[in-house]
C-alpha cells in the first residue's frame, strides 16, 4: 500500500509541473535576414588550451571543411567547442571564425 501511494505521489508530482507549450512564429519573406546584436561579454576568452590542427585523415564526406575549435560565451563563462567537420552552405563559401572584439562576441559565419 505504501509503495503504491509513493508511486502515485511521484507520478502525480511530475505531472504537476508539466504544461502545454505553444510557440507561434511569423515570417516576412523578402525583408532580408534579421541579425541579433552581438552579446556583450565582460571579459575576453582564455587562450586555446592547445592548437587543434585539422585531422590527418580524409574528410568524412565530400566537400567537408575543417572548422577549428573556439570558445563561445554561455552565461558568465566561456565554453570550448572542439573542432569539427562542416559542410559549405554554398559553393565557394569561406568560414570566418568567431572573435571577441571591443567587449563583444561575434559568432563565426560563412561568407563568399
């Protein structure tokens, strides 16, 4: 009996905090991309722990590009993102790595 009450309490307690989430988004075609302002970070990222060269083995798929590791802000701290293979979004795309400049963090992006 006690076990059944405990299980009922635990299951009921988890359902107490569950609720339906509804998200609505609107798109306006033709207006161009919307850019969020660069987040303000109060201190610069630490230097990379080690130099991470591209792997010596072949790319895992055709057209793959090695993107070296970098730090990015998460709340009040910096988190390391290890290097990875990425696919160019369009022919001739060049990866521009993220950077920290003037107290702001600018994320990496692909350019022509």
